[in-house]
C-alpha cells in the first residue's frame, strides 16, 4: 500500500489517506482480505498522528471498504463487482460535480461542457 501525504494540500490529512486507500481498493490494487498496516504503523510511516490514521480507518470502515478484527488488524473488505462499480461511479460523480461547479463559475454553458466532455472522451482511444 502506498500513501503520499501533502502538507501543502488544502485537503485534510485524514481525507488524503482515505482517498488514496479508497482508490487503491476500487482499482483492485488492494485485494479482498489484504492486511493494511496497523494504525500505529501507518501513523509512523506517514509521520502523522495515531488519531489521524485511526480516523481514516474508521471512515473507510463506515464506507464498508475495510474491516477490523480485534487483535489482528484491519483488512480490505469483500466487495461484489456491482458494489465496486457503484462506488467507482460515485467517485466519478463527485469529480464531475467539482468540474461542473467550475464550469458554472466560469459561465460555461451546459452545451459547451457536454461538448468538451464528449471531445475528451472520444480522444481517449
């Protein structure tokens, strides 16, 4: 598992940890049943507080992405293919919301935004 923290980011550190672990799970880089570093080890490796790493793990557990076993640690939870797809779509929708907010702030019409999206999507092949 690889997590990089940016102290210059406006995103809180616990959220950076959550986002990066979530992405690794959704991409399949972290597999079902795979052990995550202990809360203390994660804190030590990232040079963050134990409270911060604990909060990140608690949030990931609330989302059903990981589970904890007392005395054993935290592990990647089982996800059906459908559940993983739904979570990936939720992530995409969140990013699109941010982009659309930027479009509105710059007075980009919905038609212009759709045209940009279609052009970029076609250009990915």
